[in-house]
C-alpha cells in the first residue's frame, strides 16, 4: 500500500465522529480553562493524553511511491478520529488544507481543527466525501509538453497520481518530482531581471535542472489562461529557458511546457 498509518483511522459517519468529538472537545475546554491559552500546541497535546490515555498523538502517516517517501504526523487520533491542534492567533486556509490532506491520505471523511490560542477555543469541522477512487479518475492533457529538464517525469508522475490521487498537498507532488529528477534538482534561488536587464534580486524557485523551472498548481480550468500569463511573465524576467507547468484538478491533469 502506498499509504501506511501506524494506528487505525476509521471512516466514521458524521454521527459517530460527533460522539468522539464531543468527548475530545469537552476535555480540551477543561484544559483550556486550567492551562490558559499561551502554551505551544505540544503542551496541550500532552495534557490531552494525560486526560485520555487511550489517545494516540503524533501518529505517523508514511507515504511511499517508487523510491520516494514522505512522512506526515497526525496530532491526535482518538477512537479512529483525526484532530489537528493549533496554537495560533487565527486559523488560516493552510491549516484546513493540512487537515484535508490527512483525511484524503487516510480515506477518512471527517476531522476537526482546534485552535487553543484564542480567548475562546476556535474549532471547526473539516469534511470530505472523496475517496481515493474518485481522485485517481482523471483525464490527462499533455499535447503541449516536452521532456526538457527531466526525461519521463510526466510518465512517472501520472503513475504516482494513479496510485495516490490528486487533491493532496501540492508540496508533496513537488517534492516527489524533484526527488525523481535527482541531485541536480531542488529549490534554488534564481535571478530576477527588471526593465533593461537590471537585477532586481533573487527568488527561490523549484528547478528540475539549472535552466528548467517547475510549477505545480491546482487551478480551476476557468482560471488557467490568466495563470499561464502570470507564469510567462515570471519566466520572461529570469534567465530560465523553460518552465514545466503541471496543473492538478480532479477531472483533468494538464502537463504544459512554457518556453
């Protein structure tokens, strides 16, 4: 299996998850009242474990494909239900995306995001009805792709997507692609040029090779024309020869070479 979780994650119904969440949230409210709101999330995790000894924390999710592997960690797993704890000023879209990534990897339907830093605990459900078979059923558009920068990268990535599906954290796909391309690839600072060739500075950019950039996105097809324009602007103000753009959506995966 490409995804291995140390402890069982269950695909709970909304009612089943709500029952588990009620117990966890009741305990977290007590902890918040006792400890206050100024600690790091690890402190709250450990105190929650003191109250609920059957709880599992920092549960590894090992994701492997071919020679590439990456490990994520679930903050809290209780009776098969996933909870993500934060201690930040305000929850942000990236926190919801992180939990959604865990749900998709484990084929779970419901999770809960909890922020212990505010004066009143901030908490919200994150849900998805998608299963892996939904996310591996996509068409491929590759008419404008050439293999510059990495031979057979497209073939390798399509196989990865058929195994793990679209919809995961975009950094996961980026890391996988750079790993496939070998030691010459990586996130490297490139020179940015302004009008008349003046040097404006340097910006980090994933590179498949010294002259070929990589961009992986999940842009709605209706917005792809504008996004391609922005990518071409970026490319024009660097010394890079080409940019390999891979756009991942559930109905369509597009591979396009911009040069």
